[in-house]
C-alpha cells in the first residue's frame, strides 16, 4: 500500500487540521460540557465541503477520494470526537444511497446533504436489537403509493437535524426486512431528548419515534426484503468513518501524553527522562501507526469496492483494530498522567471517556472479529 499523499490530499488534510485547531480545539471543553456543537462549527464544516467531501461533484460533492475523507475525520476527531461523529455518522446513509440507490434517489437526497444544509441519519438499532434484523419490531405496510412505518429506533445519530433518514423495518405479515429513505421532521416523526453519554459529547444520540410515518413508494432502497444485505453494506461504509474517529482519538492521546511527559517535572526534570515513560510514549506511537495503516488502507479500498463482501471483512478488521487500539492508547496516556489523569480539569479524562465510547459504537469489537473470521472460514469451504 502506498501512503504517499497527493498534493490535493495534503491540502485537504492541512485545511481540516487548520480549521480544527482554530475553530474546534478552543471550544472542545465547552462542547464536552454542553453536549452541543455550535451552529458556527457546522456551517464552517459545510463551507469547507466536508459533508460532501468524497461524493461526486454531480451530486454537489467535492469529488475527493475516500483517503481524503479518512484524513479529514482524523483531524476533526483529534480536536473533538463529538464533531467528528456528526460528520462520520452523517455519511453512512449517504454512502448507502450512493452505492445502492437509483439515480433519482441519489439526485434527490445527496445534494442537500453534500452542501451541508441537511445531515442524514441511519436508523436500524431498536430497544430490542442492535444488529439482529430478526428482532426488529418496527413494521411497515403498503398503503397506496406510500409505505406506513410504526416503531421506535434507538441511539440514532443526528436525529435532531433535518435531512433524510435510512430506516429499516419489517413487513407486518412476512417479517421480511426492507430499507426506506424517509425524511426527518415530517408528520409521524418525533424524537427523545438526547441521551446522556459517557463520551462523544456533541455527537447527539436520540431515540426516534415513528407513528404512521409515511414514506413514498419510490423511496424504497433496493428491493423489498433486501434490508439485511443493505444494512451490512451501509455499516461497512460507516466503519470507514468510525475507524478514522478512533485514529484521531489515538493521535489526541499521543499529543496529550507527550505534552504531559515533557511538562511534568520530577526533581526539576521532565518525567520523560524515565524509561518507563519513554516506553509508554513509544507504545502510543506503535498504536497510532498500526491503526493508521488499517484505516488508510480501508480508505483506498473504499474508493472502488468491487467485491462488497470482501470489503465488509476489511471494514470489520479496521474497526476492530482501531477501536481496540483507541482504548489501549487512552489507557497508556492515563498511565503517563497518573492521578492527574483522573481529574476533570485535565483533558486526559475526556480522551479516555471518548475512547471507551468509540470502541462500542457502530459495531462492538467481538462482532467485528466474528465477521472477519466468518468471511475467512466461508472462503475455505
């Protein structure tokens, strides 16, 4: 794999880093405390074409490649995991529509989101299931030219924003799962208050309530009954962003660990003089480089996933490595800080809380391992 960036990729990375350093880092603590990202930040991201960065220009995207998307998410996550999650989660439904949707669906739903005026959601999880479509309770029936959905969706990112929502439901009689492109904030749509989370503050998670929620017939994604395959494809693309969020989190842990090690004094000299601290710093570099490799590689593969089944495995692998290393890096950083890392006045505790959260969202690690092993074993039969 060649990770020598093009001039365009370097420019995109630098622009994202400069924006994050100027507009996000100074208010990262505020975002963590209020659990809200200011509208000025959202507009700034839209102004840089970040919401539509790796989508084609014909849909009002910026036309960049998927590696550039990873580079941008990494820089945003380095400053604020919450901000990076808004962008990352906002692309999952769009990627799925772009990959599987009709031309009409692409032209109707992608441009408003690529421009940043709307932010999409991906709604599968329910109170009774996180990944098993057989346990879905949300149902749909066909009423003339509309599908009518009823049910509750749980932990839905960006449900508070206007925009499209890719929602999964089962047919009332057959139980077959299908995927629909609906609109948020129309009749039949309501949400809970944002969940109070351990970390990833600013990246909102809400429950969505659908009551006689109507979706035009032409908004069925794919064919009826293809919901599970569509789900697997969508979350595979989602892991590109969530892995990049962890990559940025590891970089943040490295930044903070190195800063503390070189500033904290012991008998007049920085604690970085101790070999145990030096080994911890080296461990942070190792974790970052491991994760960088799988995430950048996944970005290259995402540019043209000819074999979607193979891509799903690679996405699961990247998510498992990134999530595991994210938590490990946060622990190493906390060890460097000692008792100070436990104090709310220090940024270290926020980095640690975010890591614990990030490891579990968009696919727990053990499930990713099952996907990887299952794909390998299936190929041996």
